[in-house]
C-alpha cells in the first residue's frame, strides 16, 4: 500500500448557503496520478483547495501527511497576461518565503535555473509571459509549483482551452514528473477523453464523489449521467474508453465498438 | 513704461537676470517644490499596485471619502491626519466588505461608500459654515499653503510607505499578480490587501493638501500607467513610475509659478503630458516608422545603385 499523502473523509464545504462539496471521500497516495472530472460548479476547484489545505471543510476530516509539500498550478485563464513580469520572475515569486529583501537569494536563482532546465524552458526565462505559447505558459506555472520541491502537485484545469499539441505536451510533462520524480499529481479537467489514458485514478465528481477508480472500469453511461446530468455513451478504442454524446453515437457507430457491458 | 528684465542690453546682466528669474520659484517656495516632488513620487509608488490590481477607481473614490472623514474629524475636534487616516482605512475595509457581496460588485461598492462619506463632509461644511482649516485647499490642492507640519507628514509618510513596500516587495507582488496561489503558499492575500489599503489611505491623506481631492487620482494612476507603456518589467516600472511622479511634482509646481495656475492642476497636467508622450511613442505607427528609418540607415551605401 502506498503512503497516504492526503485523506479526505466525509468532507462538506459551503462558501455560502449552497454546499460546494457534500460528504466527499478521497485519498491521494504517494506517486498517484489522479484526474478529477465533473461539470462546471461540481466542486473540482474546491476539492483541490481542500487537498491543498487552504480550505477546511465545515464537516468531515482531512488528514495531511507530516511535512507534506504541495505545489499548486492555477487556472491560467485567471492570469493577467499583461502583468509586467518575465517567466523567471513568476517562478521566483514562490521561492524564498522568509526572504525580506526584494531580490531573490542565490539558492532560489539556482533552484529556478534547475527547474527551468528540467522543464526545457531555460531559454524562456527573460521573456515576458504574454509572449509565450499556451504550452510554455503552462510549463512556467508548473515550474513555479516545483520550486518548493513538492511531493503533491495540484493543477486546476491545466488542459482546458489549449490545443491538442499543448494538451499532449502538458500531460506528458506531468507523466514524466510523476514517473521520474515520484511526485503525486492531481488535476481537474473537463476533458474526459484527454485524461482517461494518462491517469491511474479517475474521480467523477458532482459535489460528491460519484465514482473513483480505473477509468476503464468507472466510465460507464450510468456514472457519466449521474456526474454530468446528460446522457453520454462510452465507446472503446484500443482498450481505452472514449466518451461521446449520446446523439453522436447514432451517426457513426460502425468504426468503434460500443461499450455495452455496463449499460 | 517699465523695462522688462529680459530686454536689458548688457549680455551678462541679461544672462544673470534670466537665471535669477528661473531660480525665483526656489527662492519663494522651495518647500512647496520639495513636498510636491515627494508627493508625486509617493502617489506613483502606491499607484503601481492600484493600477495593476485594476483598482484605479478606488483612488478617485477614496480621496473623496477621505475628504468627508477629514471634515467629520475636524468637526469632532480630532486631529485632521488621524481622523482622515483612520476614516480612509475604514472606508477601504467597508468597500471590501460591500464588494464581497458579489451581487453588488466592487465598482458600485466604491461608488456608494465613498460618495456617501464625501456627501457627509459636504453636508457638514454647509451646515457648520466656517472652519479654521481651509477645506477648499483640500478639494483643489494648494501647495503654496502647506505648513511645516504638512511637509513633515508627507516626508514621514513617504519614508514609511517606501520602507514598507521595500520590505514587503515580494509578498505584495505575488498577491497582486496571483492572489489565488499567493494565499495557497502562505502569502496571506487578506493581510496584504489590508496593508495596501492602509498605505493608500495614508498616502491620500498626506498628499491631499498638495494635490487636492479632485486631482489626486490622476497622480496615483497616470505615472504607473505611463511606466507600464514603457516597460514589461515590474521593477523597472516601479523606478520609471516613481521618476515620472517626482518629475511631474517638481515641474508642475515649478511651472505653476510662471503660468500662474493651480499647483495641483499643473502637476496632473504634467503627469498627463508624460502619459500622452509615452502613448504616442509606443504606438504601433511610430514604432514602425522608427524601425523602417533604422533599417534604412543600416542599409549599405550604394545598395540602390548595385540593385539597379
């Protein structure tokens, strides 16, 4: 059994009257790669912040391993890309928490250089963030999250609104970090098909966990309907599930085998 | 008929007279020039965060609210700076509190809170009639009327705000750029917001007498906006904005002596002139024109004939 990094039990969290999370259970172990999927407003970001330890649920318990270091990558569409900072300045923001001087320490600069090289973005350090491509911007924010040597990396919608090449680029980078450095990765996304092949564990969330486990086992029309509130079909291609609109299935079901066994 | 000092026949005398007339403002109000220079730099420094946080309207509103609090504190027999300072800080907290109710929104919150307190001040002025302090100066700025206490307050607030921003540079930058993650990594956004509100209130209170309530927003916003046009680096933006603010304060008051106009208006007009110049200088058309001229200059001589 892998070491537990975070264990959430029976968590209910409310921002105001409406609960964002209801009686939610989730465990993240060392080296896990977990994708959280669900519709808008299903509590994905809230759950991520509960895992990060920023939000404390009003009901339920959250256990976090001692000395657990966490890196957080926000939704990039919330970033002001016209803000006057370079890629290096963004990465150095997260370093040197106790440094009171405006300039970064030698150690922080050394660590930033190492992280830039590790993510193959060493040539971007002095570029303004607006001039970077979507994939490069994601890498810069992942680099910032890596500055504190995290054992748990949390990413909020890292592949939403990006093109296919960028999605592959980001997911492969996260896969590498998970495999080579053993960093546990938890990401939220709307892109079911994009994530299904990459994660060890998929969590279908709609204010509470509808299903969690191997994507090949849990992605069924029933689970998806409970998660998204809309009829969806699941096809199988090369052993991996592909989720399609219920209407789309009727137009072209000849090329893919319908995943009927769970229906 | 009197002879103009500029028409003296002796060249040396004319030169000396011209220099004398240029130095005249320093002789009569060097204190005013100094305080305007510090006030311009100070407003620009805190204005960087105001502009980058998209809170330009709060500077405008807050100065009005502080005027209201100043009148209230004066009517209540409180010290002008203490009353206005505390009132300004309370106003920003009230704005944040109202803005948190998303259904109202930040713009409406600023509009409601600041104009309500401003109206209270105006009502008190009209009800009480006369004050020992000249509130017209606070409304429109009167750098020539600043007392030694005003100068001392601007200097002390300038040092305190600069020192705070120096030692809180990194957390303030992080919480301005990415408040969501700053909170997650332990840079408390709420405490940084409260700190900025306090610094902004202190700056507006201290510089109100110099620039005036109605014009202070421009001194907060114009230099950082100008600097933002000229650089993509935060630290450089800070240096350029403070430089423009200081030079505008200096030139504005200095020029107001010769042009015989209100000092606050002169400072803001200088700020605006810098912004206009930067806006034109950084426009695509001007940049393209300069780039093509540079390329033409670099082209080797005789290139045309060889092509021919």
